[in-house]
């Protein structure tokens, strides 16, 4: 029995090394993120990550290494021959990743589409169904035509549809979108991370990679790496591990576009992203009632059991109202898909959020179960008198005498905070 187990162990080692030596290593984003979070103080993690990033295509296999869903001391991979079979199948499909790039169907005073010049370049005439049907991030599409307008921006006419088996079925709806709002959809690539996966222990995988690289290591180093990997696995498998809640001067810091993962989406287009710190004092100097949720990007580190990064991919102001209700204001993200994650995070804390993600001051709140639709929401502040104010999405009306913000004007409201230049406007008496 001992001999059989030893032979099985030996065969696994030989198989893993032969797989690694065939072509290139490919890591899932989550697996690469775990290694990235460990690399600063763990040599084994750094060497494996460097191997993935080095581009030495001839020395490793296309194993498509990923985390396992329920076994933190194992990694998953797909055998090379199965990967090659899947990769031989081709499809020319795209996914909408940013709906802010969609052209509108607004008309001018002459009842002409404002985007008619781009429509004509694409030989496109909008139908009533195109105009009335909305699309969202994640929708699948085919590109029917492309054009570049005089400002050098590239637009695509897309047909919306869905994948049925291996076939794309158009829905009959067409839209025009900035090409940056699309990502290649590769069903083959998705299948590489889901079909016929095999597993190996993370320690064996690490030793095999280091052996191929001719990098000396000790058993103690492998043990330390394995233990840290498993601890990091626990954190990364916590759905909300990349969220953080900040207040005070950190709010102004995370408003700056230099701290964004990218300049895409609603976050990248935020009107307040380039403003000085003094614009945000109504937030930063009222920490009792004003906080901010931030979502770190995927390039962070784990320090003292907490995930942190130098960049964020989303943010939202959080208000504590006078009745104790906590609600999340408009959510700004690089990727629309993260809006739903924010809502789930709010629900996990028993917080409310806006039913519609916009800057409207007349809004309903929901916690995912119940809805509140009272007219006026009030947030009491300790400090209100500042030289500059931000554009405030929802709680726009300031009463200096009562020291409060409201979403709709009350009798004492005297300032409306809807300027992007630090000013404020008087509230109309009517």
C-alpha cells in the first residue's frame, strides 16, 4: 500500500512537470491577484508570478491555472490537449462592458437625431424597437459596421442577441456604441476555466514551476508559501473582501482620478474627479454622518489580513440620516457590473440604496426587501459653512440655519449644491 501511494505521488509529479514544460502558463485573474498580494514578502509567490508575466512562451503549458471553489490547498487546471481542442473553435462576438458609450436617440429642435452624422456613416436608421429597448453591461452582440467620426472616435453598429448552444441568435435590436464600450467575447476562453478541470495541490504546483525555472527552494519556503496562499484564499473567497469604508480626508483622496483603476465608466466620467481637497469639506468634516464605500481594484495586497490597493474601481458616498437610516448614494464604477455588487454589500449591512442609480433628488430607497418613498430625507451636519462645495448627487439642499442637508428643499433651505466649480446656488422661494 505504501509503495502504491508513492508511485501515485511520483506519477503526479511527473505529469504536472510535463504539463508545465509544454507551452505557457496562464493564470486566472483571481489566482494572479492572490500571488500579487503575496509577492512583496514571499519569494515563491514572486517567482511564480514572474514566470506568468515573463512571456517565456516555450517553457510552460497553457494550463489555465485557477483557484478551486472549495479546496483552498488545491489549484485547478485544464490539460493541454483539451485546451487546444476548445481553442480551435472560433466565434466573433462582443460583450457590452460600458453602457455610457452608447449613442442616444435624442433629437434637436428640427426633429433630427443629434447623432445623425454617425448613424449615416454606419448606414443605420433607428427603429422604434431600437429606441425603446434598453441594454446593459454583459449583453452579447455582433458588430455589423464600424466608422470613425471627425473627432477620431470609433463607433460600431451592433446587433444585440444571445448565445444558444454554439450559435448566436440576434434579437432584432441594434445600437451604436463607442468601440471602447465593447470587450471581445470568447466563449472558448470561458470554457477553458469551466470544462473538465483537474486539480493539484498548490505546494506541488509551486515546486514544479520552480523546478522548470531552475530556481532553488527549500521545503520550508514551500510550506510558508502554501500556508500564506491558503490564508489569502480565505480572504479572496469572501465576496466583499475588496470593499472598504473610509471617512474624513480619505474621501477627498479617493475622489481623485489618479487613484482610479481606469478612466472608463461613470467613475471615469465623474464631474468631481479633478477637484481640490477643499471642495469636499462638507463630506470630510462631517464623519459622523458621511462616509464613503470604495472598491479596490485587483492589483492590491493583503496586509494584516485585509485586502488593500492603491487604486479603486468604484466608490459611493454613504449618508446617515436623522432617523438613523444609512443609505448609499449614487454608485460610480469603472464597470457597470460592479453596481450590483455594491447593492449586495449594502444589503449585507442592512443599509439602503437608491432604487435608480442617478443624480435625482426625488428618489426611493430600498434595502433589497422593502422600499421607502418619503418625500424629504434629512441629514443633520455639525459643520456646514465652507468656502467651496462639491456637486452633491442626491442630498442637494443645504439649510445653514438648521445645519442639515435634504434631498428636496425645505422652508429653511438657502443653498443648492449643484455646481462643479465649488459654488452654490440660491434656492428659489417657489
